[in-house]
C-alpha cells in the first residue's frame, strides 16, 4: 500500500527541491499543478512480464473476419488471407500473447468445425446469430500468432463442450506425431506441433459461459483439468474462469472447490464502462471513467491477497484477460463496421496509459493481461473501415502500448506520489541495464501538470521522452485523418537532480533516463 507523501516529507527526501526554480508556463493554456514523486530505484517490485501487454481476439463483429482475416480471395492486400496492414502494425508492436476464440464465443466453439477442408456453418449465438463459417480456425489462428510473433492462448469450451473435446484439442495441437489427432493435424498442413501453453478452461462461467455457481464450476474445472496433460514437452498452463471485477464470493467458491488442485492461473475481467459514445464524452464522464482504474488496482491487490491465503495460492497467476474501456456503442456504427465497434479517442489512449502504468506497479501480483480487443471491438488497437474496407488505422490505444513497450522485461521499481487523488498524475518506473524508464499519465481533462521526480539510487545522464497527446478528449485517428494522434518527441529535463516533465491535460509520456 502506498502512502501519500507530504510536502515536508518530500523536501526532506530531496534536500534539493528548493533549487527547482519557478517552471515556465507551457503553451497548453490550461491551469497548472505540480506533483511530486519519489522513485526508489533500489526497491524492486517484480519483473514486468511482456505478457502484461497481451491481446484478445474474439469471433465478434469484425475483429477476426474483415479485421485481421480477409481471406485468400480478398482484393484487400493480404498475406495468405491475413490483412497485410494489420500484420505489419502488430509485428511492429511485438504482441506477446493472443487469446482466442472468445470471450462468450469460446463456450459455444467446437474446434473440429474449424479444421480441414469441410468447415461447418454454425450460428454465432453470442454475437448476433450470424452464420459463422469457421473459415478461420485453429490453423489460421496459429498462423496469425506465428506471423506476428505472439504466443497463442486458447480459450476452451466448458459450458457446451466436454472434457473429451478439450482434451482432444490439446492433443491435436501439442502431440508431436503418431497419434490419430496429431496425424490429422499433419494432414491438415502442420506436421510441427503448435506447442500451445496457455489454455483457458471456460470463460465467464458465472455469466455467458454457463451461468454457473462457483462450486459447480469449480467441480467442472477439476474434471476438465484432469484430462489436460503435458504433451510433446509443452506443459499446459491452465487458466480457470475467475471473477468479474473483485467478486470475492466467486474466487473463494472456486478456490475452496479446487484446492489443493489449484489452477495455474485465474482469469479476471474488469471493464471500465463509459456513459457516452466514444467520441461524445464530456469532461465529467471522462473523469468518472478514469476513476474506475483505482478500483481495478484495488481489486487486483485484493484478489491477490485472497488467493495467497490458500495453500500454494501464491503460485496461482492472476490473468486479467479482458480489460479496457467499454463505451456506449452507436447502432449505425455497429451496422457499418461490426458489432461492438468502438472508436479509440485521446480519452481511450489515456485510459490505456492508466492501465499499463498500473500493471507496471502491480508487476509482482499479475501474470498476464489482455486488452479487449485487438481489432475493431471495444478498446481496440486497430480499426478497419468495415469488413470490405481497405483502410486499417492504429488507434491511440495502439500508440499507448507502443510507448509502454520500453518497459517490457524490465524490473519495476517503487514509486510514491504526494497525491492520492484518482485523477492525479499516474506514474510507474522500471529499470534495465543502463536505463530507467518512467511513464507518466495526466488524466485531467483541462489541467496541465508538472511532475518532479526524485530519483533515488541512480545518477541520470541523459533523458529522452515521447508523448501521446491531443487537447480534445474526443479526437481520434480516423480513416480520413489516421495520423491525428501519434507519439511525438517531448522535452523532459533533469533539473536540480530531479526528472522534471511537463504534462499537458490528457497526455501519456514515457521517459527513458540513461544512467
Ligand atoms: O469482450 C466482449 C465480451 O465481454 C466477451 O465476449 C465476454 O467474455 C465479456 O463479457
């Protein structure tokens, strides 16, 4: 638990704060406030696993069909059916892990319908009763992961499937050769096993995944898990369907039932709901949405504490495999671009920054995080102009992830702020050989801030920074103006031994301090 730093405490800690002269007012024209931080580089808080920057793709709207996958016969530039521009952007981001095929869709997905020459048509009952032709199946998903360099995470069907179906999927994917299923995989074009490590055992089993009670689901988890084994040297990492938000009743019910056969991971879903359509937020609704992030941070820490209370609980990873802003979705846009299509604005970019900063701070408590979703659905990284559209645009959320890429694999270090307000500037810091990386997010809608960071335990040599910012919370990268908001160089400085960064309202900044 962090404690707030009083002004006097801060002066004592720095011994030099008085040397910081009045800072020039910036050109942003908003009212200004100063916030002070302490970064204790010697106090390590865990490794920032690249998996904290994971993604999620569901058979929903135009996320997969028309978004990532346009098919071999498409006139849209593609690589064996995968939209080329999307692949290029995702490769540049180095997506660490991709969860598929749902979401709610996963609990009505039957993997055999999506392999081989004769794919079955089935109604997608989760997302609008359209005909799912299964042209994108296991091989296409693994092909996508290989193209973009992501680890696959398969979400298994518990609610309308069976232990046998899931166990067979695992054998199909992971057994090297010689069994009927592995030979079928080879005959379908992949002699090499897929080596899938991450397996979800159901999704939102308290809701769309079967409306179960926790003890009932816990029993099913035990049953399914009994048949999911290491094959071909790949030990499956099993992720049980966990709570919505901080639902402790679900977590306890699940753990009471599964203990001492605890899962490797427990999934958790936490969306930040929005009161308006993505491009129509007012200042109050923007700040209300940002305030939810404190609740997410509390929930993760709280769930960690509860899970750790069980024997061997500390080895169970928290997998926040659905998170992100979920705004009001205009019907006309859904009709044009696909179900749950949502524009990502400057507000969404700031929300992404708040989330990613939080994951750095909670690095020791989290195993994996997957934003919902990678393309065209909710807080997506990429948008395309309809299933037939040629244009593919990286969103503000994509660029926030790009800024935070600097932290991947680094060691998180302790940070402390003099302001606990949920709308105060948010910070995280990580270190690696020869550098300290600091990210700062100003969620205030119309107040600029100056962050003064005392750096304990290091001597800064040089700083470079990049910023994602637009003064209009509703501005976005659109199909006609795709470069409206992209990261730019930003003048951070070392002053009186401190790192000083000016932050316009609604901004995300990542600073690399060379040591
Ligand atoms: O991401 C959209 C949906 O939100 C998922 O299918 C479901 O798991 C959650 O409720």
